[in-house]
């Protein structure tokens, strides 16, 4: 995760873009320029001016990444989510899918396979000891992964 942060639009919104917006997108004047987190790319955080976002800012962005929660561990804010997978092997497959997205974005989460079927992910930007926009971009992209064949039928939660 180190060495990456901020947001970069992959494509500029067009003037003819549809006006209907989902609840997870910004409203008002900012809505026209807003692109869903999952459509953005993580960018390098080589800037010395880079700082971790506030808890209020994190909670605002949290609305756009269903199933995730903001945790405070030792005064470091992190995004956290947990899933139950069908088996140990399915947990490893899950991690392979996440790893492919992380490599593509150049932003790497902390992955935990606990027991034989509990998958947990913490996303945070190590270089700033907290959360940046990149963490939410990665969480949104993880949310888009096709995991149906890997997950247990038991409900997974952020609190696990």
C-alpha cells in the first residue's frame, strides 16, 4: 500500500452523462465531476504533503463501500471487512483474486485467513499511518469481485 494515494479519474465525465445517480455517489454541484470509486485508479503518493484523512472524511467515503467498516487500531484508521468462505482452499482463491486487483492498483491490503474459513482484509496506507482515497478505491474494487463460488452461505460482516 505504501507509495500510493489520492484519486485519478480514468475518464472525464461528459456533459451528456446520465443525470440519475445512485445513493453511493455524491450529489449537488460535485455530482457532475464525481466518478464511482471503483472506476478510479490508485495513484502514487510520493508527495511529502500527503496526510491521512480525518475520521469524518473516512465516514463520508465509507457510504460508498458497502460491507466495510472503519476501525481505529492504535490511533490508525483502517478499513476492515470479513467474509466466510466455503473452505481453506476457497480462502486462498479469494486472496488470489484480491491480489490481482491489488497488483493492478499498486495498493496492497493486509490479508488474513483465520481458522479454515474466515477471510479478513484491512486496507490502509502505511506511508501515512491512516486512510487515504486509495484505500476506498481498493475496497470498492474488491466489492466488485465475483465471489459467489467462494463464499459460505453464512452471512459475512465487517465486525467478524
